[in-house]
């Protein structure tokens, strides 16, 4: 296996090599941290005598592709046969992002300001990679972690939030979908193709209405999926501060709701370019078009290596 493993900066690849069965890296576009998992065979019970310390810093690379820094947070052991599974998370359990600030609140500030405050308080870097920066009239963290609070704010405003290698990244999924496809795939490129098309919870339009009683303001917006002549209507009552925000949020919520209309999962030989957020051109009959990776899993083992990616069709192809 073309793998390198570091524990607290020390190369332990050769130490683990006799035991190593598989290494897997998983990442998702938004809402969840990245995960690295090591599977080890412990036939002589050598590993169980000296469990790896939880909370340790782990770095793993496959074919010289470094996935960044992870925290070892879970050890599972089963026998027979004696197998140890070690999981490491891209967000530390002791990270400031997981901290609760019970009295923290913001009024009339840009979303980027809240994100910057949270990043600085959590000792992580911030990449705010979008021109969309709405004003938040009031936000209170309450009984939730900084990360969960910021995730909710991003969800409400149609933005993606991801944490990788001690960096907090905020961007727009639409801007990722508009990027040129990095790879083109067809039947001969994959070992398995699974596709799903449904009308369940799919909408032809979204109607958003918000009325603020004290100031007697009313905002309403309608977004329509031009690929559908008929269908259900998604109705929302969400706080917005302007007509532009109402229009944008209606479009985002319609796109978000309809993402599950077309889904594809591909299994193929290991390709570390196919990470979450990458766009791909597919040539698979009725499922052809431009797609974006929502989740990816890449594994190497003593029996081979493969990538598995889950995608949804981009708006332009819906």
C-alpha cells in the first residue's frame, strides 16, 4: 500500500505496515467533518496491549496526497478475528469550534464578521470565499457549539460550511457547480454505477413570505424550476432583511430541496481528484450531464484500491 501514517509528527508507517489491512478517507461537501479510518489485523494481540492514545494528532497520505491533520478520537476492537479500527476526525473534540458560548450574540453585523469572530475565538483560519455577505439583524448562539451555530446561519443563508485541516471554509454551492468539470466519466471508467431518480419531495416552485410586525415590513419571493411545467410548491416563512435576500433564499431552498431528484453513486479505481465539491461530466444515458460530488470515499487495502463518490445533478442539468 502506498500509504504514509504519522502520529504526533512521527512516521509510524513501518510500525503499522505488518498489521495494516485498509486505509479510508471520507469527505463531505458541507455539514460534517472529514474522517480517516485505519483497519488493522491484530492476530497476535500486539496492538490491543498498547492502544493508541485518543486525542493524538494523525496525518495520513495516500500516494503522496496529504489529507491534512486529524485527531484520533475513536478506537474499535473486535475478535475473532482480532481487528482494530481507528478513526480520526478533522475537527478536534477539544477544538474551540465545539465550544459553547452561552451569552454570545450579534446584532446588525455581516455574516462574515460572525464567522471571523468564531474563527478567531476558536483559533482556526477563515476562508470566506463568496461575495454574498448578508447582514444578520440578530443572532444568539444559545445552547449549541460555535460550529453548529455557524452551520445553521450558513444553512439559512444558502452557504456551505466546511472544516478541513484547521481551516473554516464558507462558500456557495452554486459557484462550485458553475466551475468547469475536472473529469469526464463513462461506463468504461467505473466498476459500479448506481442511479436514482424520484419525484418524491421534488418541487416546481418555492414561495417565501416573511412579515416583520414591529416595522410592518413584508417580503415575498417566488423561485421557479424552469425544467418543470407542473409540480408542488414549497412554502417557507423565514426571516430576511431585504427583497434581494428573499429572492436569493427562495432560489436556494428550491435548489436544496430538489437536489435529491437525481442522484448517482459511482465506484471506480482510486482517483484522489474526485473530492467533495468537484464537478464531473457524466456520459451515462439518461443520467448524463454535469454533476457535483457531495460525498467521496477513497480507500486502499491489501486487496486493492478504489474511490466511491455520491453526486447530484447541477441546476443547469436538472
